[in-house]
C-alpha cells in the first residue's frame, strides 16, 4: 500500500465482528486493567455528583468504553467513522442482552466504582436510553462540546502518520470544555495488523511521544503502562498506556 495515511484504507469494509472475536472474544487481563483504571478515573471526574455530557471517540466494535462511562453519563455519544462499525454498534445496543464478554467487563466496572455509586442493574437498557451513535471522523469533532471524552485505541490505530496521530489527539483534547476530563488508552509497541485478511494502519507510539503530544494541552496528566513486554500480546501491539487528564483552561 502506497500510503499509511488514514484516507488510504477502506474503513467502511472493516469486519467488525471479526475484530470483536479476535480482540474481545476471550476477555484479556490487560483489558480488565484498562476498564478498572478508566472506571476509577471517570468516577472521580469533576464536578463530583453531577452527570456528565460524555463522548467516546472511535468506539469501534467495543462496548467497554461506553460501560465505563455509563454511571456518570447524562448522555453518551459514540463517535465512530466506519459505517460497518456504526451498524455493529447499533446491533449490539438493540440486542436482548449483553454478550457474556460485555457482561464480564460490566462486572469490572461495578467493582471499580466506589461504594454508593448509582450502577444500573440492566446496563444495556440504560445504554439504549442514553447512548447516541454518530458517524463522524475524529478530525471533525466539534470543539468544547462535552464534559468528558474517552478515547480507547483510536488515534494510533487509524493511521501510520505521526502528524495525523497528533491531529487526532488534539481533536480529542479540544472536544471537551476547558476544565473537562479526558480518559484514554493507547496501544504501544505496535505494528500493522489485519482484520479478516485486510490490512489496516497502526502507529508505533511510545509513552514519551504520547506525553509530548498531550502535555501542552492538559493539566493533571497521569499515565500508567499496562502489560508492556518485548513481544506481541495480541496481533498488532505489545502493551498499552492508560492516560487521564484535564483540559487546560484558557489563559486569562
């Protein structure tokens, strides 16, 4: 393939179910760690005691970002570019019950939120009430719109171009209001991957590069590496980095 830029790939032909089965068909301990960290970060997001207007960016065939945010979300937007992923998400929300894998991750969410949190007995029903799936590019996110934004494995897995990675991270940060909360996870030590035999791009980013991109735009940045090893964990990556932060307020 001549280009590693985002536009050079057939995202509408992304095989969502194959991706789900490969990456989430059998829940992985590293994903459990990410879900726990994200749930705890979202639980303490300011302002305390208030439901938040929330967006998840590049949701893909993955419900755990939505489940992590659900207890704090007044409304929850899944912002997804691929039409096949949009259709897959719509099918998941229309199902009669959560798949066992998502029920497993919901149990991790329940254990991670502090005692006294309002946790749904039927999270799928509440997701149907609160969630909106919107088809759109990370590069077209509106600015200063949400109280909380999450982004899991998106900016580095939609392009092989570092400039596009930086643009995606910038849109992620700027889509929340100044003082808004940001929670995300990145694949580290990555190489190109295939879904159902079709190649897709991924950028090999380091924790130092992620910090370099985020730090000028945020405060209270906390980062934690997960499962970082010198071999692939599953096809395409060898570890993860979890990050939480707050968008800097505008200078006076």
